[in-house]
C-alpha cells in the first residue's frame, strides 16, 4: 500500500512500514566547493515548493532563517545579511514535470505473480522504530 507506506510479504502476510527515499535531493554548495545534501525536512520543503512551481521557499534550521530562490537556485541566510548567497542544485528526477502518479501494481516473486490472500488473524505489523 503506497499511500500508507506499508509493505506486505505475500507468503507470510508479515507487514512492515516502508521507508521513503526521495527521488529528488536538493544540495547546497559549501565555500570550499563541496556539495552537501539538505536535511530531510528542509529537502521536503524545497521539493514541495519546486513541484508547486513556487518562486522560492523558506525554512529555519540551526537557529537561522533561510530563503531559497528556485529560479536562480541561490540560498540566502536571512538572519545574517552579510553571509551572501550559496548556490543550490537538484539531483535526481526531472522536477520540471508533474510528479508521477502511483498506480496499482502487482507484486511478483521469482517471476510468478502471487495471489495468496492474507486474513486479518494472520497479519501482524512491524512496530520497530524507523531508522
């Protein structure tokens, strides 16, 4: 179930929550030219703004306020005006197009489609904390 981010083993009916790995990763450039990934929360804000065709996105991190101009792909530290701008880039999927629509897919194991049904009494959930 992609909407609920749950995965079911079709043989054992064991269910666990799937981790989401973004297909799009924003990065900012350090002064020494090394590119650094944005943290997950910041990356999610930037992805949402880009997919909505917004001109910019703002977020707070480590006690500072930042603004990212998605047209010029530059980040500005709004808390420290003397900091200047940092370049920003995007790695991953083509973000100019609409996000993909996830359709129903059938699972296969060993090249064979599995149609085993699981009843409620045989289903249990993995409750381990996400990593």
